[in-house]
C-alpha cells in the first residue's frame, strides 16, 4: 500500500508540473508583445512624413505593440534589405511604406512563407492580392483628379502649368502626375514644365521655378505635388515679383494639407490644397487587432480625404487640424 501511495504521489506531482508548464507557456504567449516591423520612407522628408511617423509610433505604443521602425532615406534597395532583415527577425507584422511601387514581390513572398502578414501603408505597391494581407493607403490619382476638377471650374482662357512632381516612381508621384497629364490632354491645357523633385524637396522646387522665371517661361498654374514644394515655388515667385494665390496671376495647387499649409490657403497664398491624410497609425492598430482576433479584414482600404479651397476655407477648419 505504501508503495502504491508513492507511485500515485509521483504521478500527481508529474501531472502538476506538466500543467504548470502548459500554463506558463500559454501565459508567456499571451503576455508576449506584438512586434510590428515598419519600413518607412525617410526620417525627415517633409512635415507630412513627420506626422505620419509620429502617428504610427504613438498609436503602436498606446496599443502596447513593440515597434521596429527603419528608414530607407531615399534608397529603394535599402528598403528592400531592411524589410528582409525584419522578416529574419521574425516580427509579427510587416508594415511597408515603399519609396517605389515596384520591386516588392520577393519581400512579400518571403513574408508570406514566414507567416508574417504584409500590410501596405500610405502608398500602394505593385503586388498581386495574394501577396499582401491588407492595404491602408491614399488614392493618389483620385487626389489629382480633385485638383483637375477644381482647375476646370476656374474656366481660365489659357492654362500653362508648371508640374513639380515628387519622387519618381512612387505611387504618390505616379497617381498625381497621371491625373494632371490626362487632365491637360482632355482640356487642351499646356504643361510648360514637368519634372520630379527628388525627395519632394522644397529647395529644388524653388530653384526650378526660379530658373523657369529667369528663362522667360510663362505660366499661370503651379501644380506642386506636396505642400513644401508649393511653398518653394511661391518663394521663387515672390523673389521675382510675380503675384500668386487668390488675388494673383498664378494659381497655386498643393497636396498634403499640413496645418501650416492650410494657413496659407486661408491667407490666399495657396488657391487649393488637396488632403493626403498621414494619420495611419490608429487604422493599422485596428487592422492588427482584427487579425489577432481572427476576424476578416478589408483587403483594400483607401483613407477619406478632403479638398481645401481658399474661397471656402475657414479659421475653424485650420484650428481643428492636428498636424
């Protein structure tokens, strides 16, 4: 009997230890932080990009996620390498904001093979739907079409457009440029200058417009594919004594709608600013939480965006801006 009691006691201890081990493993998995790898474009590309980075970092921190964010700094090949490294580090989710639309197939395939959901943010990439989990992006061509529709309503007798494009090959540049080029062809407008500025750079845009003025090139519309380049163009026109904006000779169209740029719309310096919403953090947190809960998520989601016209904008709209 004593021997039997000893055997039963040993078995009970072993079962207890096994149960404890199982509980510890389960608890450890439950308590483990979700790690999100983020491949960002640049650290200080523009005010818009800063707001975008802050939105991601703040939302992930509030959600209790661990964030591994890397910056391509204008180098597409570097972004590809960074993404592959994050996959090797076995992040739980991979969020990519690509400098270029093309060239992400191998990364997406590697993430899929590793069981890591691939999420496109900000910019749509050239990937088949089976290679990514979800997309939370802006519709850049739609943004450009909003600007074209506004310009059509101005009923200018002779339209000569300066197009200041963004980074060549980025979905933002491709979409916005496509819209104005097709709009010009449709309406018989003349594009007198169409050049992309590396890094969406304000200084390059300012110099480009200054050179156009010096060469005697005539224009009455500036279509700048971000706020910073629109500001650079305005600085060049101010230096040359050319009037612009609400009461000037040149219409100024900008994109992004940062708060400081909306101040310029309110002041009549920019005629139009088309919103590109950078606050993707909360949207991606919601998406990840849905995936964690095993819920079905929307595959392709475009963010809602507005248009701000100098004739209709109000002080209340500007003051309500969070970035």
